[in-house]
């Protein structure tokens, strides 16, 4: 059996070997080919990866998020400066979504009293935020 051998400098030669050695070399070539194929399947091109989206999705606006967080901090600090009654009223109506009618019923007052209280609380909050 003849086996083709390629040297590192790309010169080729054919060598006559026995059938047993020929089968052994062919098995080695097959194993080498399979290993190379297995390695290439594990890798992918860096161009195929969008690394920016992997670490920071393109639909996220970091600057807007930072500004929004700063505004929330300022709002929380301003609300903390209000009286406890105004803080509770703003929290219940604006953040928890409790209707003014329900708060009025619970406190035994008219809805307009709650609306007037809320307006005063929001006016004070606006002054603190300016």
C-alpha cells in the first residue's frame, strides 16, 4: 500500500508500507480529521458575535436611566421634607393608586377636603423641587 506524505515545506512523497501500517496510518488520519472538525465546531467568528449587545443591549439608554434615577432620588428627598400627612397622602394617591374617595371615606371627610389637601401637598412639593 502507498501512503502520501506531505512535509512541512509542502514537498510530497509516496511511501510503500504494509497493509497493517497503511490501515494504522489511515485510522490516524481519520482521527486527526475528526478532532479538527470537532474543534472548528466549538469556535465561532468574533464578527458573528455582537459583543456590545451581549453586555449592553442596544435598546437600553443608559443616559436616560441615570437621569431618571437622579430625578427619583430628588423626588424622594423632596417628599421626605413634607409633613407626614402630606407624605402619606402623596404616597397613597400617587404611588399606591388609592382613590381620593376611598381616603375621604376612611377619614370621614368629603372628597374635596382630600383634593384640597393633595393640591397643597403637591404645591409644597413643587416648591421643594424648584
